[in-house]
């Protein structure tokens, strides 16, 4: 079996967007790959830790943080 994993990075304005906007975006995203012969399997969330910066003599230092990335998994039809 062949799989494809694609990052899901919608450009939705969170203040103006509705749940319907998000679902429409995901539907179009899935249909785009479906037309290329890929069957949608699921959305996975991958968490990763981003290290902070120490800055110059402590000035401009930023703390580390965890970030989540959504990945869409497809399987070749």
C-alpha cells in the first residue's frame, strides 16, 4: 500500500471564519487529493517542542513552547 501525508495549513481568519468555513476548506482539500487518486484516511495531530531563544545577554529571550501540526493521511486507491 502507498500512503501520502500532507500538512493541513488552512488560511482561515479565526475571528471571521465559521465552523462551516473550516469544514468547507477541509472538504475541498480532501476532494482535491481524491481527484488525484488518493483516498482520505484521517487527520493526525503531531506535537513538537520548539526551543526558546536565549537572546543577547538575556534581552529578547523567548521561552520554548509546544506546537501542534495537523497532517492529513491519504492512501492510494
